C-alpha cells in the first residue's frame, strides 16, 4: 500500500525567510503519522498528524545543531505551525493542518458556456 501524500498549510510561505524553521517543519510533516498508532509497543498513543521524536533525532536527520532545532521548534510553536508536549526523553509534536479560515467568495459570478442549458455551471479553465 502506498503512503498518502503530505499536505502542507497554505501559509507555509511565511517560513521562506527562515530556512531552518522550514527545514524542521517539512521534516516533522513528512514524518508525521498518517493513521493512529502506538509508540513503544502499544504503550503511548500517537494520533494522526503527530510524530514522536527527540531533539537529537531531529538534529541528526536534518543536519542542524540541537540549538538550531530548539530555536526552530520554538519559532514554529509561536507561529502556530506545531504544538509540542514533552514526555521525558522524547517529545510529541502535532503538525495538524487545520485550515480555519473560510474561503472568500469570488468577485465575479461563474460564466456560462453558450451550449449549456440555463442554470447549469460549467468549469472553465
């Protein structure tokens, strides 16, 4: 079974000027669970869009120093991209993509094609 694709937040472009933050965020999103499971042989529940990692593991995987990873995680928490809960030697990171903003209505009504019956919308590219 193929793994599902990784979905990123729409406002990820806010991280473009902070490459270390972006690198840590992309790593956490790619490593996040795509279904509910357990950590440590059925002991600790890990839900969808959560990942269990230590700072040392993230630093080793991304090639950054532990202090850079710590600063990036602090910046991501303050910006609302992730949440973190510490559990001894590891931390649980939640990277859920929740789009709370409503989509704004378009300024113009949809167009009709000449062949279409009245009242039916057609997709125009």
